[in-house]
C-alpha cells in the first residue's frame, strides 16, 4: 500500500507518494553591511534558507577571498579592498541550493582631501596609464 503525503510549496499544495519527496533546499543570503571600510566586520545571514522536505540542512559559505566558513551566520573581516562575490551553498545531503551576493570593501580614506587633480593616472606598478577625456566623458 502506497503512503501519500501533502507537501506545501509556496502557494501550491502537492499530493505525492511519500517516497517521491526530494526537493532541493532553497538558499537565501544577505550581508550586513554589504559595503564596509577595510578592517570592518561583515555579518552574513542565511535567514530565509529552508528545505521544503524539512530535512536538516548545512551551510557552507565561500566569501570570495579564499575563506570558507560554515554555519548559518558567520562574520568576516576582509584583509584587502575590493568587490568580493560571496556564495552560500545550502545542502540537505541529497540536493543543494545556492545564493550569491557581492560585498564591497573600501580602501581607507586618505588623511587629507586631494589638493590637485590630473587627466593622467599611472598604476602603482607602472604598467598602466589611464587618460581622462573630459570632452567625451571617457577614460
């Protein structure tokens, strides 16, 4: 004799054999704040992540700088400025859900405001030169 289950998915209600239940988890990721100054902590959240089958889930984060913490709400301080693509993978041992976001880490402010500007800028390593064209609004 088959055992049937009612499974709610969003606003829908599905009737299916209990043995057929195998929905992948749903991942939701956020960062507070999503823009920080260098040296400030970012707190990540997996709030809203779930498994429609109510299976236990695990959380693995890739913070974009080689750091791979686990847990529902890790915090992290980035060592360098930049834009970091963060990935949350939620797994129930069978399926997985993935969510992504970007965290922006800003370089420290200079001690004083600039006193001059130029239409030329050289990269620190001396390999690139940028030229601003104010007439066309391009670099």
